[in-house]
C-alpha cells in the first residue's frame, strides 16, 4: 500500500486490498478523514463516473446552499437579476436583506422575481429580511422533458410572432402581446435547467438523482440556452408586429412565412438528431434571408427597416438551430 498526501486536497493513492476473500477494502488516512468528518461507521456512497470513482457522503450531510443578497448594496433595479442568478446557481435558500428596511418597490420586485421561478417560494418575511427556500426534488425533475417543453414554447412563440407580423389587424396585436407574455415561461424553464445543471456540476448526488450523466446534462443545458434565445427573438418579432404601420405585402408575406417555417425546421431537426439535415437547411435559410434583405433595402416602404429586423431574427433563429446541431454532434462523440 502506498500513499501520497500533499496539501490535503490532492490525490491519495491507495491499493485495493482483499478482506476475507470476497470483499475489497481501501484504507483512508485518519487525519484526512477526520478533516472531512468521516469516522468509523460513517456511511459513504460510491458513484461510477467514466474512468473514476467518486466517494460522497449521503445527502443528509450536504450543507444548505445559501445565497445572501443585500438590497442596499446591489440596488433595487438589479435585485431581480441577482435573485435569478442565485436560483440558477443552485441555491437552496436565498436571503434578501436590507439594513434600512425594504420600500414597497423593493419588496414587490423581490416577491415577483421569486414567484416567477419554478419550485421556490418565500418562507419568511420581515421588514428587513425576505427568505425564499427551494421546494424542488431533483428526483422528480426530468431535464429532457423540461427542454422539450421549452422547445414547444419557443417554437410556438416564434410561429405566432410571425403570424402577428403578417396579419396586421387587431387580433394580430393581441397575438403579439401574448407572445411577449410567454417569454417569461421560456425564461423560467431555462432557469430551471440551468439550476439543475450547475448543481450537478458541484455534487455527484444531484446527477444521480436526475438519473442522467454530466455529459447528457451539459447537452441539455446548452440546448436549452439556444431555445431560450429563440424565445427572445420571437419576443422581438412580436414587438415589431405591435410597432409596424403595415404588414408586408402579399409577395413578401409568402416569403417571410416560408423562410420562418424553414428556420423553425432547422431547430426541430437539430433537436431530433438530424444534424446534417439541419445544417444543410440552415445554409438555405441564411442565403434566402440575405436575398430578401437586399430586396427590402432597395424597395420603398416605411416599415422596411422593421421588417429587415424580422428577417434578422429569423436568421438568428435558424443559427441557434445550427448551434443545437453542433451540440448534438459533439455529444455523440465518444
């Protein structure tokens, strides 16, 4: 048996021993174990991870991940972003405090920001402190199902936003406002995927509860990021539908509708694993967008600039599909 201990955090080399002819044992230096609150009779879990074995204590020993946010330091305008960041980073408990006490705006921002997030709620509240705690059980969360839900929302937003631009009536404006409101749903789902992925990075027990691997979790996270951006551009298109004076003419309408459908098809085929088809169709979308954009530039129309922005968002949507295709391809490489 050999051993190497450097600064207490480095590798410890041990040889596997045979005990009683049917059991393998590995010794652990007592001082090293004591520093990590491991003693005689302590239960340990072994997790296989590629070419390694990870040793972890049971979940009861896992400390609560706590994030503290001082409103006086970060400011009310940035409070929502800080809360969302703490949630996405995997905090079990988010403590928001203020030495001077919350004003009505700060309290409203904190409450609304927490309410928008999945599986977390305010547990205690006072004049100077708001505490939100997570109720999420990783064992009940499916990353692939969450990403699939995000895909359906993002692509539905995109399709409805294009319809709103091409419609040019009161119902179109209502549809556009509905698309804008759904962006919060897409953001919530992406935040949930981010949260579970980051927790899995730092705790092997989390990846075990999710019943997936780190590589797969990383793939879902990167895919969700691209879908969240598809939703963002759908929101931009919907905003243009509200702002435009007139919809595109009949000829442009047909081209917009066709190119947008192709862009969404790039995203769908990429997620389905048809990466070559997705990348080939992406090239076609980019080429058609560039041609139509030149036509818009040379034509006369008060809304041509806005419709050029719609084309740019369509192109970006297709490119996000291309990014997903690359993510899926990399995931398939052993």
